[in-house]
């Protein structure tokens, strides 16, 4: 890639470089655990519900979804997706799933981590952990992986209460209790599988650390409301990883604290993530991992991305009451991370439903000029609300939207050329609506 | 003399508009062929020749169209979405929605009272959704796209294509001809197919009257009529619908480039 | 509506909305619902006529494109489209359910567009652990609470038990009707059967059961049933709301004699157990007994055994209805069924029952390419 | 006894007349108009074989255009016919990959019978038609196109899936001076991998026979063999397997009927134009 060489328009946070070692460490641990035949779990992103318990029990989780992003970024995913299709899986299924199914097929064929697998590949699992969170098709593909791995699959429930339920309060109690009970069940499952007891003190210590990480990471994103926005979505996507997978780790906390300091310093000195911030945008939902250089081209035009990826932000400070034991506490955080946008939307009188809510909130709080959506051919969950989000922003806040067709893994779908060709037209559109917003007395 | 040029380097045709304050515009159109750069140069020089002008009379050139980014031509470049919108609006100031049926794709564009594109939707990259489908079928029927419209209006029972692919649609049309299906029904079938795709695009950006249709597709009054039926409105169609992007580009050239400045007009400075 | 038996089913199928509007005019309260998960016994116990909201393969989706991207389940998009076009105006109150991922989101967006005075969303767990039944029951209780608040009526437990009996009785009739397709040639065609099922989803229980009794008597006596054909097929997969695909199959040398789709057996098969608290029996029926790939089934000692747990009941269908081929069909963009295909295909391969996977766009047109596949499949198995 | 198999494809009409071996074979010239004139091709085949139409014991029609052939006794899908035809030529073949004008197919066979198959016919991308369009645009024969692509040093990716736009893309790439062989190599690879992954769904088994006009394109053959990792079998006339299979299936039907002493179901047998649209 020639464009990699020339200077980037986005000034990345220096401290974001500190994240890379954390991620590498995560993968190394996975590979190592495999070699040393210690328990390894293939785990879905489970929004802090199961990871921390597995870690406390000495299980090393590896994350097929994150592995999918790596394979995509390195262009290896294409091959694995081809293999998955050959296995008879429809090609509209989740790109991460297709990637993992292809990878696993190769792994079984070669009887080891397949040649050319990035980051040391994913070690053979002792068991697999699904989460119902957000996208419930996900447990379907771990179910499918059973044809390769004869290991147990455990599924963590994840209630999806209606966003506009007037009796939400009653629902919360039922939901959190259900999750807590099921977490007890998960602990029992692990204790029985691993023939050892959970060290609750260890878990509590990890949980304390994790909650601190939530706080800092949340505050960092709050700082991005500043003009110009000090931190670009590129940095968010790099840094969301440790919060997701290693929030229990004191090193993670230390890194986020440094990130906070750097971002704070930028805000204090009025430094933006791009040289000349003409437009502030929000990005929905998952980025094209294989073509992130695309954002530098937009940055050259003065496009700064101040918010993004609703489902991947840390939970805000907890507003859900209730104490309870450790599983209960874990359940509350995970549940809160899901329900908090509904909470905020309720305060605003539900101008939007579903995942359009956070985008509405952000548009107001981050003074957004436009929304760029990235409909994904293979991800219905991340794509479902795009049109509604664009409609709500256009109709209720006079913020225009633009779509760029793509996929999380399949790079052949992504059409950057067309998008760049349309960029000037979209800038006119953003200029126009700025005037409209002003004329309606909105302050951006 | 201070003339401004807009050049729309499209996938099928390259169009030039020459424009000067207070005077009528000059238009010229040639086939793009394989080499966009050659087409651009040729189209511009022929246009100038026709108008009795030389390159020195040109203050600035705005290039647009799907071919533009591939050739480093013109003083500056702008997306054909903006240019179409601007061009149409200068003819019909009341227009708020523009349907542009081009060779590469169909577009629905919402414009404001200044002729700025404020929202747009573009059809996916499949010929069956573009004006290209029409040209292919017209070629099969050995008729000019202009006559296609009048002819298709005779259709009493438009065929329904069994495929969503322009290539297969072509074979199907050929067999239809061979079996004596009236040409007008074959044409009307394509027009219906494209009209319904256009309706979807309109739904995506939302319809605000007045609505105009431009691009090569608008030369086909049959397509215009069926789109009108589908949308339940009357469409405004300028005299030279396929030249609107070029004209809009000329207007932008007038706007964005200070008249006094003089610089290399065939190449953008790096 | 004057017609009886098969003719009646045909009429209702041809004009569902018309029939429901009649009901509404007769003063029936209409409760729209999605999928097979809302507890219809509770709905009828509150004097509503439950009408399933479905899409149409016949109506091009236009309006819904302004609300959802085109890579979303086409049936849900069509349901929203019809709603936006006022073609589901008979729905008064609405209960949605978290069946699959897209359905969950659809329900909220549907309500956002339709603004029904009463909307309840039933959050159905994807696992059937012990605690899940309690969760499901709590969901029913919340439904009861909100519906009582909305209607100002109380749900009487004894009435609910009566309703359970009534619904079970209809389920028994449906199973009896399916039984008439065990013989060769079947007494009832696949298309006729689907018409009847879709009609049942559009009329009150009593009316439906009455219709079923007439049809069973009529069919047992008929002479003009389907001809003997080379293939006896079982049809599996995503919901069908029109007969077009089955028509296409049966226009060839095949009869569709059994199905596993949720506008067929899935919706009607399992009874509700009579429990002292009826909600317990309902929770078990709707969470566990109802067979839809949207529910995760606990893993076992091997993948083969998993398949047995997940698909065993379809094998029983195949045996009892003596089929010699299985058509696996799914509309494009259905993840729930898409993931299932390789596993279920492998399962039937192991049983020595040939199967064919058809992916369709949920429209009546462009079935020609699929036809060649089915034709070849029939040539292959006969 | 004489048997005829007629395979009406989207771009070619093929007819085989046989008793114990093939007596005559005709491949109608390209051009959709020609499908309409299937009866003319039949007359040509008959005169070649030197027999009258009534002397044909049985006529089986197959292929995309089989539906309304008024002079056929029976219609059988091209899938079954290709399987039969291929295994009569290559008894060792277990997999057939047929890239025709209107679709691409993978067929698994055992004992001359179809055991599994997959098909793509959504759009021209990934079918032989894609190649024809490009060949026309470049003024090349399919065969020449294959030859040329073999000289490629570095494959070029075509970003458009849509045939029409890919054609355009290719033409302008050539104008930009990209070597034609590199473009063609990229093109062949793209189509081959689409077809390969589709066929792999049935778990491709050796031997693999390639049929359809595209089998004459060495570039496609090589691209496919690279993916398979072993050579494929190609009949002397890869276009004819469908028609041969149809004729043989007709013959088997008749013989079976005669053995059982049953009557042979026959069609109306009007030697008229075939139709696609009723």
C-alpha cells in the first residue's frame, strides 16, 4: 500500500501506541496457553460478563471476533471466507463467523494452527462461551463450530428489554437477577469443568480494576466533546480492545490513565486530532478494518470523527441501584452497558428507538455535522438501525447522513472510491444543514 | 473573454458546457471511448471550435463525472451529484428533487433553494439499475434511445424480465424479438424495471416537489412517463437532460475560481 | 364469509386483511403478533382475536426502504412495508417478541412507525436453562400486568385454563389434518395445507377449529386429491407466507407431504401442559417445546448427538410421513436458518435422505431458476 | 433405433443423433435468435445422419431452453443430462464443473447418476457469459483469450462484479496501458474461484470433468486446475455432453419400457420453432 508511506492526516495519540503491546500480550497469552495445554476458551465479546470470571478461574479466553478483525486487516480473511462457503455456509452470514469457520476447517485439516494464521492463530479451545448480547446469531455459529470441536458450549443470557417500556424499572430487577443466577450457573459449570474453585477475592480485585477502567475510558470519550475533537475514531477503535478484553488488568488501567492525560493536555491546548477540523462526524457502526487508511483521506478534507460505534463504548457511571454479591455486581454492569442509552433516551422523550438513541445523544452532545454509516453486508445487527439513525438525525436535528457500502471482513465490497467521489457533495450538504440548524436556533 | 467550461467525463459520453455571464451556453458531446483523458481533450477542443473560441478564452474548467477522478483534467473537480443538482436548478429554480439516470448508476438528489445537493442516494453498482440497461436493450432492438420513448408509449402489456441482470436481460430481449414480441413491450419492461429502482432511491431521500429527471435516461420519454406513473407526479425535464452535470460544472467553475486569476487550466496544480 | 371448508380457507388466504377487517367490524378486538412466541392463550383469554402479522412475497418492498437497509430479513422488511402502506390497518394492539435478532429490532421500529396504543415486547431467552423458565414466566406476568392495565380487565386463571384447552384442541385438529398426508398419494396438497395454516393465523380460534373440522371431513371424502408423484418431500426452513414456492414444487413430479416451518407445524405442533399455574405450562411450551433454530440447545457428548437433539423431531416427521427427499429453504439474510443448513444437510445425508438447499429472495417472481434445481433434485431422487 | 438429444443453451443449440454410437452432431451458431430456430438445427442434424424425423424413436430436450420444444418427447434438466453424458465419456469422473452461458454448475455423480449439485444463475458474473462479453469487447475468441492470459506475469484485480461495468473497467484499463494478459489472468482467476468455491460445497471428488464452452478456454482451465491442485478431464467436444446425455437417457427410457412391455410416452412431435415464453 503506497498511501501507508506518506504522512497521515490524522495525528494519532502517542499513548495509543501503548495499547498495541496489551493486545499482543493478549494474543501471546492465548497462544502460550495453547502450547502449555492450559484451559483456553473461544469467547464471544460478552460485554464483561464472562471474561472476568474465566480469567479469575485461570482460563485464557481467545476472541474469534477480534481475530476476525485481524484477519480482515491483513487480508487473510478472504481465504477463510472462501473455505467457509465451501463448507456450505451461506455467504451472507457474519463475516467473523465465516472467517472463524474457515480458519477452524483449515486447523482441523492441518491438525495444528494453520500456516500463515496471524498473531499465532487461535489455540484449540477447552470450551466455547457464547453471549446473547446484541447479536443473538452469534450463538448459532459457536453451535456450528461444534462440528469441529467436541467441547462444551456455554451460553450467557443477555436480556433485551424494550427500549420504551414504561415499566422498565420492574423489568430491570427481573433481568439483572436472571443474569446473576445464570452467572452462578456459569461459575458452577467452570468449577465442574476445571475441577477447581473460584477465588472470589481474586475476582473482586479484578472487578474493582475493571470498574476503574470503565471510568477513565468513559471520561476520555467525554473529553472528545471539545472543539476541535482531540481524539479521532481511529484511536477509539485501537483503544476499545483492552477495555473489552483485559479491563481486569492493572496494566490496562495504567495505559488508559496515560491516554487520559494526553487527551486532556490536547484539550487544554486546543489541539485537534486532525490539522484543520472543518466537520465533526459520527461513524456507525463497525469500521472497515481492512481499509482504515480511508479515514486519513477524509481527514485531509477536514473530516474529524468525534464519536462512533455505539455498541462498543464503556458503560457510563452506574445509575442502576442495588448491591448484591459479585455475580450480581457483574450482571448489573453488563446490563447497564446495554440499557444506559435507553435511560438517556427516556430523559429526552424517546426521539429515537434502538441503536439510533446513542447517535441522537452524541449528535447533540458532540455537536455533530454529519453521520457516516457503514452498512455491512454480513452484519445485520450493526446495520439494522443505520437508516433509522440517519432519518432521526436528518428529521429531528437537521444533520445529514451518507452511507458507504462495505463489510467488516470482506474487503471486496468496500467502495472507498465512490465515497471519496461523493465527499464534496456531502460537504455541501453539511454546510447547508449548518445554516438550517443555526436558523432554528441550534448552537452548532 | 471570460468563459467558463464544465466537462462531464461520463462512462459512456463526455459532455462539455461553455458558459459566460449573460450569454447562452454552448454544449458539445462525444463518446468517451476507452481513454477518458483523450475524450476530455477532444471534447473540449471540439466544443471550443464549434463556439469559435480557443483555450485562452477559458478562465477555468470544472471537471466532473465518474471518469474525472481517473484523469487529472481541469482546474478543479467536483462530484457529478453536486453538478447535476446545480445544473438542473439553474434551469428550474423550483426543483427540490433531482433524478439522474446515468450510464453508471441512477441517483436521487435533494437540492435546496440555492441548488446545493443536501441529500442523495445512489443505486448499487449493477447495470440493471442504471440507464445502461436501456441502451443495451435499445441496441438489441436497433433503435435510437430517443425513439425508444415514443415507441414504448405504444406498449399495452410490458414484459416482466425473469432476471435482474442486464446481460441476461439482453439475451432475453433478443429471444423475445426472435419470438415476435412487440418492441414496445420489451422496452416498456426495462423502463418499468428502472422506474421501480428509481422509486426506491426517491423513497430513501424523501420526495419534495418539484422533481426533475436528467441524465441520458431522461431522453427516454417512456422512462419519464413510467417513473411519473410510479411516483404519481409530473417530472420536469430540461431540453438537454444529459448535459446538466456539465452545465452545473461550468456554473461551479464560474463560482469557485476568481475571474482575475489565470493559470494552467488543463492540469490541476499538485 | 359464506364459504366452508377448503373453499373458506382458500378465500381467507386470498384476502386475509379482508377477513380481519370483517372481524373488526363485528366488534372483535384485534391483537397483532409476530412469530410463534407470544402466548396466544393469554391473548384470547383477554377477549382479543390474535392475528399474526406477516409479510407478502407478492408486494414489492418500497416504503420500508426508507426505514431499514435491504440486507435485513426481507419478510420483516415486507411486514414493515405493509404497515407503512396501511395494509395492516386492522391491527389495533400489538405484541412483539424477541425471537431472532432482526425480529427484536423490527418490533421496536414497527411500533415506532405504527404507534399502537398498546405495545408489549416479550423478551424470550435463547437458552432453556432452569432459570430461563422463571424468566419466561415473569415475562408473561409482565404481559398480563400491562395488558390488564390497558384493558381494565383482569385475567381469570380458570378462563386461561379453558383457553389452553381450546388451543390444544385446535392443535390436535391440525395434527389430524397433517395425518391425512401420510398416505400416498396424500389426501391434501402442500399448497392447500399452507393455505389452511395461513387462514388459521388470520381468524379466531373457534372459527379456525370449526373450519378445520369441515376440512378434515371434506378431505377424507374427496376424490380430487393430489395425484401420486415420484417424490414425497418434507419442506424445512424459514416462514412461507405465500404458496408460490410449494406451487412451483408441486407443479413438478412431487408432493410436499410434511413441513417444518413456523407457518406450519412449528406454530401448531406442541400442546400446552396443564399445570396448576397455567403460566408454568405456557412458559415450558413456548420456550422449550416450540421448535425454532432461534433457541440454543445445550451441547451434548458429540456433534452427532447435538444434531439428534436439534433435528431428531424432523427425522420422525420424515419417517412417519415416509418422505424420500427434503427441501431446505431459507430466505436470503436469515441468519437463524442460514447457520443451520450445513448441520441439517449433514444430518439427513447420514440418514440417507437426500436434501436440496434453496435460498430465495422472498418474492413470487424469479422462481424459474429454483425450478430447475428442484426438477433436477426430483430426477435425482426418483 | 435412433435417439436424439437436443440441448438448447442460452447461446448455443446442440443436437446429437445416435443409435449405438453417435451418427450426427450439430452445434448451432451463437446468437439467441438461433434458439428460436431449434427445429432448423434438428433438420440439419437429421440430414447429416441421413434419416427422417419419424425415424427418431425418442427425442429428449434439455438445457435452459428445453421447456417448450414442441418436437421433443420429454424434457430432462441439463444437470441430469450432463451427468449422464460425462460419465458415458469419462466413466471415472465423479465431479462435473459446467460453466455455461446462463449459469455455472457443479455436479457430483456416481454410476452415471446425479448425487448432488450446486448452481449459480443469479447474474452473468461467474458464468461463461461474463467471458463472452469481455471477449467481444476485446475482439478476441474465447480460446485466444485463454492463451493470452497464460502469458501474464502479474494478475490485475477487476473491482466491478457487474459484467457490464467490468467490461468498461477492462477497456479503460487497457487504454491506461495495463497489459491485457494480466487483466485476463485476473479475470479468469476471479471467475474460477467463484465457481470453485461453489462446487466445493459438494466436496469435489476426483476425477473432475469440465464441460461447457468455457472448457475450451485454457486460461480458465488452468485457473481452475490451480485451485483444484490437479488436472481436469475435458471432452473433445465439451459443448456436447448435455445433448449426448439427453440422447442416452432417452434410449435407456425406451429400452426399459420395451423390457417391461410398457408403452412409450411420446410428445406431440411437431417439428416447429421452440419457445421460451408461453
